[in-house]
C-alpha cells in the first residue's frame, strides 16, 4: 500500500529555510514511493483579517475555496 503524505508549509515567505527543508523531505518521501502532496502558505492570497464563520461572515475567498482539496503531488 502506497503511503500518502500531506505537507503544509506554513511559512509566509517563499524560498524560506522551511520550504527548502520541505523540498528535501518531500523528495526523500517520493523516492521511497510515497504519494506526497504539498501546500504552501506563501503561494496563497487572502485577506489576513479573518472575521470568523457564521451567517454574517463574508464568503471564503477564491484562493481559500480552491484549497479545500489537496493539491497535486510534489513529484509526478
């Protein structure tokens, strides 16, 4: 059975040490046969002033709605 691994890079800056470490970690997992999927906070665009969920809250922004499903693998 193939292992499935999801990695969330929550550093707000692209090209950070966290992202580089995730690259290496993901490459190693993929080489071992795992299905690796990744999402980067730095690639997302949304209003940082979150107002919460509820009937009076604005709808989720397009980038957040699009991230409800897992992104594709790091390495195909």
